[in-house]
């Protein structure tokens, strides 16, 4: 299934600044996943089957695309579904990293309290969206029990899940390197990064 999952994405090489603020040389065209939902269905069902062992009550997907996959996983498991919306963090992470936060809308916050939740995204690289949704679920009083993705890039997702004491489930994995801006060899070589992920949600002070 690894090869099939990777083929769902249109990969290109270059110099990119990701949502997390990290730089890298691999970009995957995630929106193309959703052109044919019927084709995606069996992959969503496969991820749901892997996550089922962790006994979740609900699924939370970060907006935009991750929420679409999360809803399909929730439907497959007849679980509740929440989405987390983007907002601009006033100071980012203080080091220029993770400038985008994620927050559940008010109607979901009380519903999530006390629930075991699987956080689902389509691709996890540095994990900005997963980290943000995970943090806000904790703030809501929910209990995240697993992180799930169709594709995981590099080691960041595994390190995050291990540090939080939750399971990580995916259908495919590819090696990938992330650099902090100050340590990016592409910048050092004079290349300017392409911003590939604009903030889709409203900026919140």
C-alpha cells in the first residue's frame, strides 16, 4: 500500500517554507487527493482500521484537507467528528517556527471534553497542524489517544507521538529532512524559499 499512497500525491522538488516555518526540499500536492473521493475511500477505511485498536470516541482533523480525511475516518468508525480551524499565533513559536495555531470552534469544545480522540491528517511532516489540534484538544479537556495519517514524512511525527505517549498510525512513510531557517543549506546557497501553505483561516490576534 505504501507505493499506492505515495502515488496519490504529485511530488516536486525545490526549496519550500512549510506552515511550521521549517524549510525543506519536498512538496506534495495534497489537494489533488480529494479530486476523487471514491478513490480515497479505501485508504481512509484502511487508516480507520489501524486506528480502531486505540479505542477512540471521536476524530479531529485540522482544516482544511486533514478535516476532509478525518471526516471520512469518523464516518467509517461511526465516531464523532470535530475539526480544528487555523489562526495566526501572535508570536509564533518565538523562534519563527509554528506560527499557525489550531482551535476547535465553540460548539465542539464542550462535546470534546472527556472524549478519547484520534487526530487525523493526510500528510504529517513537521506536524504543525497535528500539534496544534492536539494542543487544543487537551485545552478542551479531551484525551488524544492516537495520531493517524495516510503518509508520514521523516521522524518528526514519530518523535511527537512518542513524546506525548500516544500511538502513531500511517499507511506509508517516506524519509525527509527539515531545516530550521537559520540552518537551511538551500538558503546558505542563495536560494529563496517558496511559501507553499498560506493560512486559510482568519488571523486572530
